[in-house]
C-alpha cells in the first residue's frame, strides 16, 4: 500500500480506497469496505432450526437466515458475547450451550469483515429484544429437511447461513 484514504464512513462501515503497487510493479487502486466482524448463531433443537425472516434492503426482498449481527456502534466484546446477544435480540432464546463452529471471511475480495459461527442448544425461550431496524422480523422453527429445501428454493439466500450449515455438517461428521 502506497497511500490510503477514507471515501465514506458511518457508524457501521468505512469505505477505504488504497493506492497500491502490484507484484509486477504496476500501480493501481483497491477500494474495500472495513466492517467489524459479526456473529452468527444456529439455534438448533428437535432436528431443526429457528430461523429469522426480514426485509433486506440491499436485495429488495424478505429472506430467511440464522440470527446474526454485530455489536452496536461504539460497543465491543468477545464473539461469544455477541452470539448470545444476537440470539436473544432476534429470537428471545437464551442458550445453555454455545459451541464455536469456526470463523470465515465473507466476501473477502470486497470487505475485511469476517464471521464467528456458533451452534446454540439447550434453548430457553423468552421475549425477543429486537432493534428498531428489526421491527418487521419474524421467526419460525423449521425441520432440517425443510431448511435444506428452503435453500434450493431460493428462500434462504444468505451465504453466511449456508456456510454456517456447512460448518455444522462438518462438525457433526467429525463427531464434535
């Protein structure tokens, strides 16, 4: 990197544009989004999952996913704390057991953001504590077979949700 500048910044993200020198010595620019890491939680029970559905502005439609999100602006903490916070906020569930499935970078060509993926079991119900942007969110338990069908039907298009399911399947296969 030869130089760096901020093109745009708000409470959730920063768009950065860097002047770079490539391996062959030629120069160019690279713009990308700097965004804090998020946590995603798979709330699992009875061979199924609790999903949330909400309108997603960037794609212009409602879609289903596992609960996920980042700390509010100005707050920070450990990934497990964030996972528990997101689970309670979006579903109302508290998890007696939370197991980390892994960490993945998302859209690594355009953002520095990554996700911490967790499996939540021993779910204890309570009222959701949704943020203002989540007012239209709804939740539903779906059996595993229906979850897989929702992916192939295009009802679940969130790549982090599908990646989390892949991590879960590998964890189950390994017996962890």
